[in-house]
C-alpha cells in the first residue's frame, strides 16, 4: 500500500484514528510508525511536499546537484520513502487552523474524548475528528529584533535555507550572516560549498557563555554533534571573515538594506550588505498547542516556552501529543525518535497497543533519544542569545512587525501596569496582527519579565484562539453549518 | 505585621465600566483604587462590537424560567426607562470623548455618522420599526431617530450591500468608537489623576465590616469605605457578598476579526453585523448561543455568522479572518443594566451592564456623581435587581 | 540579491507590476520575485514602510502581495503559474474596487 494524496476536502474522511499535523522529520516517522499498526491516519502539511523545513523540497532536488546540502539532509530521502510506502492519507497544501478537545459520543475512544481539527485546503475548510492528534509542527526562528530588521533584504538564516532548498537560490551580492547558533554556521557552510562568497559572518555568541557551557562539555564530546561541528567550523574559519564578540546590530538603508552596523568592543563599525541573514536559534512553534489549552512551561536554558509532556509525548490535554522540535528543540535526529515515541504513545492511548508491548518498543528508542540528547545542553548554553539581542534596548526598534509597535511603546505600556502580554495587546495592539504574535510574543514576554524583574513563566504568553493561521472568509463559509448555528447567528441586540 | 491598607473607594473591575466610574469619581475629587483580575481573565471590554446605539433595536426576548434562568423576570421593569438611560448616554458620547481627549490627548475615534440594522426580509425591518415607534411614543420622542430604508435606499448609502438585504433601519445619530483607545485613554486619565490600577488582583471575598468592607484575594487584603462592583461576569459571584444580586443570563457570542483593509463603508457608517474600526480591521458578529457552557471557539457557529455577513456584504468574501473572539456576555436577564446600592451595606454598589461602551457617558456623568454623593436616587429604582424575582426554594 | 544555482528546466512567465518575469516552475512567488531582484513587495499598512519576505516559511506575513487580483496572499505559500499577475501592495488592502478616502 502507499500513501494516498489528498487534494480536495471531498477526499477527506470525517474522522480518523490519528491525525498528524506536519510532515517534517517527526511527522514522517510518527506516521510511518503508527501506520504499521493498522489505524487510519491523516497527515496534514502546509508545504507542497513532505520533509518539513529540515528536509524541505527533498523530493524535488537532484542529489547530484545538491550534494553539498550534506548527509544530514539527504538522510531524509529514506524517511520520505518509508512514509510514501505507508498506508496513510497525506494532505499537502493543507493548513490546520484549530484544535479542540471534544466529547466523543461514538464510543470509539475509551477516554470518551476526541479531538476536532479544523483544516483548510484548496479554498475550503472542514472540521475533522480524530481519536488522537500528534502535533509535529516543528520550530520557527527566534525573533531577532534589531533596529532595521524590517528592511527588505533582511531575512532569517532559515529563509536562506528555504531559498536554497526550495528554489535552488543563493545570495548574490554582498551577503552578511549575523547572529549565533548551529543553524547559522550550517547555512554558511552550505553556501560555501555551493560556491558562494560570504562577505562576513558576524558572530553574536555571548562570550560569557563559554565558561558556563564548559560544564556540559563532556556530554558534547561524546555526542554526534561534536565532530560534525568541528569540521564545519574549521572550514568556515578558513574561508569566511568572522567578526566575533558583537554586542549590537543595526541594519540601515534606503528602502532596502545597504549596510549592517555592528558594535564590537564598545565601538560601532559598519559593513556593506545587499542581504543580511539573521539567526539566534529556533523555538517551538506552539500555536495549535497554545490554542487547545495545552500547558506550556518556560525552559530557562532554551529561553522559550515548551509544552508540558509525559513520557509518551502526551500534553496536558487528553488526545493531543507533540513530537519533534515543536515539543523541544533538538534537531532532526531527535525529532525522528520523538515522532516514533509519540506514535507509540498515541497507539497505546487509543487502546491499539497494549502497555507491555509499548514498553518493549519504546526501550531502544529511549536509548536513541538519550544519545541524541547528549551535546544539546552544551550547544544550548554556548549559543544562548544574549539579553541585548532578545530584549531590544533601543526604543525605536520594532517589536511587533504586523502592527508596527516599537519597543518604547511596549515599555510605556508595561510601565502603565498592563498585567501581562494579553492585556498589553489592549494597550498597544502588539500581537494583534496576522502573525498572531509568532514574531513578537517571546520578545514581549521577556521585556515584561525584565521590566518587572520576574521569571518569564510568571508573565505568561499570548493566549491564542483559533484560527491560528488566517482563515479566508470563503473557506470558513464552506464549512458545513447546522440549523442551530444559523439561528444563533440570526442577530441580536446584545453588544 | 503589615498594616492593613485602607482606602476610601475601591472599584472592582478594570474594564470600560469600572475605569469610567473610577474616572468619574476621580473627577469628583477622590482617588479610587482599581482592582483588576489577571492577564488571562475574560474581558468584555476587549471582545465586543464597540457599537454606540441609542436604543435597543428590537424587543428583547425575555428568557423563560428554567435551568439557565433560575429567576423570572418581574412585572415591574419598564423598558422605557432603559431607553431613556441609553438614549441620554449615547447622546453625551461626544462630550465623553472630548473630555478624554482634553485630559489625555488621545482621540478615541468616535464616529456617530450613522448605524444600520440589517434585515433580510421586509417583515423583519417593519417589525423593528414598529417596536422603535412604540419606544418613541413611550419616551415622548426622547429616543433615537430612525428610518426604514428599502433595498434601493440602503444601497445608496451602502453601495456594497448585497441583493439579499431587503431593508435596513438607519439610525443617523449612532455609530461606534475605538474601544482599545478608550481603554488606553482611561488608563492615562486615571494615572494622571493619581489613581492606582492594580492588575493580578482578583477579588475572592468582600466582607462588610465596621466602617466599610474588607476585600481579600490571593494578593492580600485591603479595607475600604466604599466598594463599586464593576467586574462584569464576576459581579454574579461578588454581589451577594455585599447584600446585592447580579443575576446574569448565559449567552455566548462570537465575533470574527478580519485583516485590515481600506474603509469599506462611506462616512464611517457602522452596521449591526459588520463594522470596521479605525485601525482597518473589520468585526463581524454577532451570535447568541444559549445552550452551551463552553466558551471555546465554535467554528460551526463562526461559519454561520460569516455566511450571514457575506449575504449582507458579498465583497467580504475575499478577506482573511485573523481572530475569533468567543465568550459569554455580561447580560442581565432583560438586557437592561443593574444599578443598585446595597441596603444592608450602603457603601456597596453593583454595576452590571450589557453595552458598557455605549453607556459609558451615563456612568461618567450620572452614576459616578451619584455614587460620590453616597446615594443612588429614585431614578435608579427601575434598575434594581429585585425586578428579577428569585423563586422561593420549596 | 538572489540568483539561481542551477538553470531551471521548466519556466513560466509571470507579470510583476506589469513587467514580465521568467520564473522556475515549482518555485514560490516569493522566491521567483526575489530571484528577479524585486526589493519591496509591499508598503506596510500603518507607516507605509517597505517590506519583503523575512522568513519564507509562512509565519512572518511580510511577503504579502496581490496575486491574480486577490490581495494579501502569502507569496511564499503560492506556487508560480503561467500568466500569473502579481502586483505590489501599497498600504491597506482595498475591497469593492473602492478607492480609499
């Protein structure tokens, strides 16, 4: 049997045993693992093909022409092959915009609950039921709010990777990479191998972190990342001008980025740039989990919120599990193991896999998990973005790109006593735009935490509600309604 | 041990209602303390259509007694009083906005150029007008002007009206305001007058004591001479603590918010189904679900709302919805406000309203001074909660 | 700003603000425009500042552009097609064919 591709909502069933949101590393392996147990599975993904961001466009690229993307990328081919050979339904170009635990009166679920997933595809929307949902929505770039970051030509390192993989595009002209973290160096490495001359790599790694990271060094030395990292950095150092110890950045230009200013040793200097790629790590993309009411905790080492999970990847909301970078940042290998574990957990929760068998299957995976986790604390600590780059000091820096709210405005509102990020929206519209706070939520939480001198956990985050991605009026109107709903919408005097 | 903090006035609730009353008290020379809930509290002030309408546009449907309505509407309530109150409040909105602007330099974008009640059948439009006629007569003309427009006339004023709209009722003096700006301005005004606003101060208990009330929460306690309950749905729980009652009807509504776009209506017109705020986002409402306990987003309900809106304004079809608000209204059982002073504890006042934005000037110019004077006069009698007869337990 | 590593095997012609652009089949509109050297995709709604793609993965909403008369489409999520008409956006989206007052 092979994966069945869904191209219209009419191809969808009303209910599935398992719905997996995201076809990146975690989603691919979760689907493949679960499919072996004979449950009905739907995998939805926004992109045009499987692979997520890590293995983006892997089915469209020629391995010979893009060999330089490296074995970490090309290992995805086998994952996609296994996925395509599984008995699943796969819906690309599909956005999941809502996730709601619901009562399940069909008796199909032993817990009496199920999950409702709102999706849209090809201009129409549907509400689907599942006994269980695994979110494998991956990560997104941590915002890096520097003055001028909204200028055309300023993009993320992730965007650079997507341009490379999905369109075979490389920077032309003066390209400057700025920030810190393995993904930045990996992009630089791939561009180098592709024959691109990188003008400079401006490294904002916080020098104070090296000492703290040393405590985790032994784990790193035994990890798969150590040798990969060494080789990569060695090649970079010999070919790319590195500017280290940078504590401030500003992009300037007229209508487009023309220069990147950077502060080193207290002095501001500048470098010409046609393209700037920023990066300071990735964080879990939590919008669906957030909107479904899953408990989220602050991870002080990774400086982001992450869902509270049990050993099976199950969140605090029954029927909803999370796997991969969408749960906790760890990279593709970790995501793949996590996906398989989440699948086993979901199967067990559905009563399809009995406990003892689950434990047997989990054991080798848990060992792999431990192995892939080694080295992460070192990387997380070493490349922890400094306060100055997470919390903009310049009042003129834009914090909310959608509503164009500046740092100074946010600080005034905080001073006024807004209780938290949600009330802050009422003061300065921060987070009220289309991106729903994906690019400003962390900044706002951390700014409030810093001003109030409390832990970000105490401040909280924007509470999202469906739709977590914009939903076209046309798509929503295509949703089958009920007479009740139409009567209820019949208008009223209530304000 | 820390000394118990003592105040003269405490306002419980930091939304438009609470902050307007606090501002009114401050303008009268006192410095009320405002206690507001936490960041994630349900807030009617942040999820509403922001409409300013001088009157009800149709006869309210009185709820039948039942599990959702353990009280029965008494005979004493006179909707005319409510109309007069709402009419006079909406009339003074320009004054309210002007005062806010003078004090804070913030323009709340008040637009009162006209409001349309959209109707999909001739019968509906006519029924609405009949009701409004009755009100006009009963209030001796002290009610909002209105005009029944046929499709052609409606189309002249709202060129993007859809063919399925049969009639509309046009209220020339009504409109909307930017509620977020109102909240911002109130915050600035209160701060400017030295009033303290404390968030994360959810009130758990209010105990009448000698000299006033002891108010407690997880944050500690405060003692006050006077307390004004303006906590929206929270009033239902708090009112009995001070010898008052604030029954609420359980009515869930959803409002859809779209991406920004250029003005879709001329003259800043507003309608009951669709209106656009001055930031460009369009609000689409408005549903009324009586049979649920869940305030979670209901996509099917939202679909029905938007289908109706597209019938009214077909050109909305291409827009993106970026947010759906859903929550329970602050809704006294007959839709009219509850304003009452406690007889067992005369320093306590309850203020529970549906349409706190619309009624804000009434709260500023009339209610706050009355509270300051220490006495709600006879004109507030129709708004007492005893008009809801709580059935005797057998 | 960007160039193609490999010459595309199949191309389509799209129009951007009236100018024809050759785009590789399978590319997103955002990628095609970037490859063609387009700078600003739009001018923002509030302060009219120039904006262009930032994340290329559908979460920043800065790549919004008008495609075949539909405004505010995320160009990084839409694949190019022969004859596609793309227009940059200035400020607020207009519906109804109405000119903003």
